[in-house]
């Protein structure tokens, strides 16, 4: 099964450019020179869930992540390297033009899941795993916006809501860790009413930890 086909209706945002750690990746956002319908700023905002194939493009496993930061590259400060468009956009190598700006986003991986191939329901994935993905993401891998129901399904482990990844997520996000977790819980609350109490507890816990680190007295 091809994970890429499973999420064929999801909007491509860009491709993996490099990694900072096992779970922290940098993605180059598509522009008009790479795709006919490139994403706009609302597609890759802070806390936006993403999905991407693990390892080779033919894999049946996907990684789930969130955008934790944005960086705009000024060509006058040294330029950028070559980029690849997504499979839907082009099958040709397109070197970046040094006189055009580029936008990079940081992606923190939350875990992985198996693809089911069922693109018509919320069961596109199964067996969500919130541990650190075992395999590296390949350079040039296409990053897609994660469908809302897929993101919700990823958080249901053994039929219970879980954010087991959040301690390492706050480390990757640094000073914005509490705010990033807050974005995730807000999105989950919109589609997971029955877990609102648990989400509130998680929000309070993360906010308290952040205030302690920031030296803010409650």
C-alpha cells in the first residue's frame, strides 16, 4: 500500500530539507515555482498537524507531527539550496532561485501509525504509537496537512485519549512548548467532546510547568 495515495486528497505543504534531531525536522514550503496550487500562510500555521510517509515512499507507515516554528530565509543572507517539488507538482529537479525568498517550518514528530488505505472515513490510520519513530524521514519526503479526523484518531490509543508525547514535544518547541500543546488540545477539543475534562487537566499541567520554568508565580 502506498501511504502517499492514502492521503492523496490532503494538501501538500512542502518537502523535508533536513533534520535537527530524531524528531525535529525542517521542511521547505512549496511556492508558485514548485506547484500550481501552493499552500498559503493559513495552511502551515503554528500547531498545524501534518502527516508524512516514513522511510521509503512505498511504506505503509506514516509519521504524525505538528509545526512548531517558522523561518523566512532572506536570499541576501546567503541564498538557499536546491529544492524538489512534490510528486503532484513535478517530476523534475528545480533549483531554487537565489533571488526569491523561502519559508522553512520546523516539524516535531509526535509518533507514527499504520495506514489502512481507507480514505473515506476517519480510519485512515490504525495502531497509533506515541513513541519516537524508529526510522528517519528521507530527504525530499512530501509533508501533507493532516486531516482533522486522522489527527483525532492518532490520539486514541487503546480507545483512550493520549498525549504521551507531550514531554518531549515541549522540549523540541522550547519556549513555546506550552502554547503548542495548547494548540493541539484546542484542536482535539473541537472534535473530541467526551475528553474535554482530560484535555483541561493536560492544559493546566503544561501551563503550570511552563510558568515554573519562566519564573511566573501563580
